[in-house]
C-alpha cells in the first residue's frame, strides 16, 4: 500500500477518508470492524496491479472520525454510495470483509445500480450466521468496551490510527452486531453476481455459508458438462485459514481476479 492517493469526502456529516491504489476498473473495498486498510494485507498491492482499488474508512474507523450517530449497516452503505458519487463513479465492483461484507450487501440492496460484481469475504447475511459463541460475544463487548479498548490502546493499531475512540468503537460495534438483523430475503433479490469467500475454519457456520450461496443462485443443480447450467456466482473455501487471517496472503486476491475477469 505504497503512496496511495488519499482524501476526505464530505458525505452524510462525515469527513470520510478514502485512498486510491493503482489504475484500471474500480474496485471498492470495505474493511471489517475496528481496523481499516491494514486488514486487507498484501491483497491491496496485488489487486492494484490491474485495478483501481478504492478503500474507504467507515465511520469511527481508521482515519474517519466518529460522529454522533450509531453504527448501522444501512447507513454505512449510504456513506459508501455517497463516496462513489463524490468520486464520480458509476457501477463498480465491491469487495467487503466481515463487517464490510454486510455493508457491501446493503449497498447492493439499497443501490443495485452501483454494484457490478460483489465479493463477500467471511460475511453473513444475518446476525446469527456465526457460531453461537461469536454471536454471544457482541453483547459482552458493549459491557466490557472500556476494558477491551484499554488493551487496544497499547497495540500497534492505536499507533496507526491515533484519533480513534476505541471504547466508543467497541461499544457501537457491539450494539450493531447485537441487533437482530436478517437480510435473507433481500439478499435473494440481489442481481449482481457474487463471489463468496470463506476460511475453512471461519467464524461463520457452514449451514449459513450454504444458505448464502443458495441465495446467490448456487447449489441449485448440477452445472452441466460444459458448465452452462452453473450459477454466475461462485464459492471459495480457502484451506488452512481463519476468519481472522484470511487476508494475510494473496489467496483472496487470486480468487477475486479470476472472478472479475470471467465473462
């Protein structure tokens, strides 16, 4: 991520930080909770070899300062849509990781004209798509936000993003993920072809992975000898990975490149 173009877009009451790497067809990348650009690891440089990679820092994350507004998937999606308008971009490909995968889904639901192809990395389409211990951790995050924040304040992440109020970020994240959201029906109406990428030891339940892929047209029937009966959407399970390290190699970028280059 060397020497990207950077800026702040005035959208929806935010000074929304963004950075642009490389050139080519635009690919908007939406990070997961608490962190920001660094979460994508070497995948940014790999994808920027052939694409214009745009990374947005969501409200209260990275270099985008928080405002007096709860975290919300629909609102984050509106912020992303407003950023695309600010950058004078039409339909783009969108990649979201974890929390960002939820924002990417909402962007495709709320603004289908802005999403060409959709890549969801370790995401869910409902609050209970993860294992029960993960679901239970978010209400606890609200209660213990100050304690968790104290630990992060001593970490390299705090040095990287010194203006983040970590206690507020954890409390708002816990509140966001504790809400009983479920977009199953709306996801089934998304027209954009999707690539779903998961770790083989992900925090997302296997039955939820299957249900998501079915919503995007997968697992409906045999693809046929020539593949003509397969869904335009794809599923990738990356071996030897976790929800927390799936972006540490360029394996995701390689899957994305193949998906985006396909007709």
